[in-house]
C-alpha cells in the first residue's frame, strides 16, 4: 500500500479542525495536531483546542500532553509524529495532520536538521537581550545578518531565531543553507491542502471567535493557570490571547484594550500564516466562504488521495 499522509493547513480560524475531523471519520483514521500551543494542558479556550466532543469523535495526538512549564521543540515533534504515522500505516490508515504551526508542518513534510554546535555564552547573551528587549529585537537582529532565515521564521519562534543567530555567528552561513543540504529520505507521500477565506470574512470570523473566547471564560482560564504557580513569562503563555489577558490582570491595560489587542494580534498572526504557507507551491488551496463547503472539500481530498 502506498504510504500517504493528508496535511490540512491554513490560518487560525479557517476550520482546519472541522475539516480534519470530517476526513478522519470518512477514512476511519486519526488526527495528528500540528499546533505548538494546543500541546499544552490548561490552555484550552485561548488556543481554540478541539472540544471534548470532537476529541471523543476522533483520536487526536499532541493535544494536552505537556504542562505549561515544559519545553518542546520542532525536532522532537518531527520524530514523535513520524512514529505515530508509522503506527497508523501499520493499521492501514491514512493519517490526517492538521495545524497552523508552519515549522511543525515543515519539519514533518521536509525534515529538519541542525548540524552546528552550540555557543552557550552567545546563547546566554541572546536570552538576556530577549528578556530586556523582547522577541522583536532578536528577530530584527536576525533580519540584519541572515534575512534568508528570517523570512522563514516569526518573532514568536524565538528559540529558532536564537538558533539561527547562533549558527550564523559560528559559521557565517545561514541555517537555511545547512537545512537545504539535508534531504530526509522517505517514501511517505504528503498531500497538502490549504483553506483560504476572503480576508474580510476571515477577519470577521476572528473577531467573533475572540468575543466567544471571552464569553467562554478566557479570563478565568488565565487566572487559573497563574493561580497554579505558572510564571506569566513562560514561552507557552507568550501566546496571543494569553499575554494580553495577563497584561490586563496586571492592571497594565483595561479589558477593552486587551480584547482589541487580541483581535489585532490574531489578525496579524493569520496574515503571517498565510504568507508562510503561501510560499509552498505544493499546497492545493480551497477557496472557502462558509463551512457548508467542507463536505465537498473533504470528498475532493479523499478522491485525490485514494
């Protein structure tokens, strides 16, 4: 049997979970989440994690497996996701991958490779700069010395930004060059599909979702996480929705401003996701204006893959 994997990508709020569930049910398969935040326990509302009903419908991997204080990285995701894919192949299933974390998807489809040693002293210097000036400072620094790497990263991918800066300092070369020299040998065929909404409708959906998150108890969710002793500076909480509510709880901004910032920052994140995935010409895009089309899209994907 040909070894095939379906990958569903797109910006936040585009309906990736809904489509993935339809596909998994139709194929009697399971879902691998490629979302770098849904992996954390307690971060439920703000990450738009699948509901309990959805999780009961189809088995999902990489949901609720880490505490907010635990570290995770894209290399680990690649290895663990490939193991799950092999397990599903052994059961004659076509795995369904769904998520908007571009690096996670890329690592799974193309592999990821770091060959250069670390420079602990320089890394410490960069971490201090991050603490003092923030993620954007590091990202701007990378853009100056290694624009090739910068265009493949986002400011919130600060660990990858630091690694790229470190590799450039040690070698004078872009980490992208090392990664291009590496090609993972695999007989897996990845079929990538994307969901693209008209920008104005996507932004309306985002604003509606943020309002629903607030109504569903996002503020209490953040309060609960902090009451358990988790540091508000954790990487897991440096996430749109959480960082703004943390600022509100610290009395740095009022609630109206926090909600405005969540909406604005989510729109910006969606735009960056579209830019990221838009660079991959292997992705087949479906134009969507409402979710009524998802049954038709699911059938077309199944016809393409089978």
